[in-house]
C-alpha cells in the first residue's frame, strides 16, 4: 500500500516506536487507486438493459507490515505490548504516510492481525486497517477573514480542494460586528446561491456545520428560523468568489475528502 518506510498513527511516529513499514512480497507494490465501489442495478424480464440506480461505495481498507528498525533484533514482550497499545484504538485515528504528507486516512485496526517470527524472536507484524470513508482526507484547514470594518459588499476567495463530490459543505462561523444583525454570503461561482441569516443580535457568534445542517448560537437561541432561504453554504470544486454583505469576522473550516 505504501512505498515509504515511515508513517505516523494517532500523531505518533514509527521512529518513536522503533519500527518501519516493510513489504514481505517481492516485485511491484500494490497501492490503492480511486475508490472501491459497485454499481447498483436491477434486471427486469424482457428488458436487455438493467435499470441503473447509481453506486454503492465501500470504505477504504489497507494492510501494513511492520518490523523493528533494527531488523536483526528480536522483539521483547514490552515492545509488542507497546505496539499493540499504539495501533489498536477504539476510535478512528489519523494515519499519515511519508509517501504523501498532504493527505491522511482516518482508520482503525480490524480483522485478525498476525505476527510472523523465527526461532530467534525476529519477525514482523501484519495488521489490517479500515477507514471511515471510501477516500482519504486533506489536513484540516482554517481560513479567517476580518471583515469587521466593511461598509459595502466585499468579495473573498474560498477554495474547495476536494475531487469527490460536486459540492463540499464546510464549517462556517461568524461574529457579527458593530450594529450588524444580519449575515449574508453570495457564492457567484455557485450560480449566485445565497446563504443568509436575518433577525440576529448585534455581536452574536453563530457556528454552522453545513454538512450536518447544524446551527449553534453563542446566545443559546434556535436560529434555523433565521436562515432566510433554508439553503446551507456549499463550495463547488475549485475557487469560489463569495460576496460578504455585513460586517463580521468570518472563519471557514475545511477538511476535504480526496480520491487518489
């Protein structure tokens, strides 16, 4: 799966744990490419072409093999215990290979791990991992815009680096400035789609998880009714030209799904 010998898991490096990635097989290494998916079809008697209903995607899976950095040294009981504590988590953790530091896999160990050893105690472990999605992720990114002094509509640029879906829904948080009691974004790259709130309170902070359609106000007020057109903010692939119309401090948080 990976070419490099080095990786981190749950923010701990293989070097700190005294192991490296290896490949027990010779020749070319098999690597993941694209996303695992199957088509959904229905065959009907008398019809040669089946009805097509899209795709069913599967989460990414991969296998790693690890050996002690000093391959001639035998494994101790304490070393095996520490490796198991490190790699066998109960929640998805970030796996980052030196092959590509720009992406990460949110994964957890599954299946039946194996340890292959010789009489002298040297050997390697083989562990299967399962990801939380059919794709990898970019590192988390935060864009901040100080628009607290604007008096006329101002255009900003927001990027969507994902190559998975037609649209990506980032997290948005804004702090209203001055006497502003409304918030409005118009994405000219998305056909002028409007994302706006009215009837807010001056100096209020509102957080929106656009993917989950979750709205949280620091005033503990229900703000879905203040969402003017019930449209959540989204980004088409590439760079969006977005017009901001009310004074605020704006933060856009993203972690893009990536197919490689």
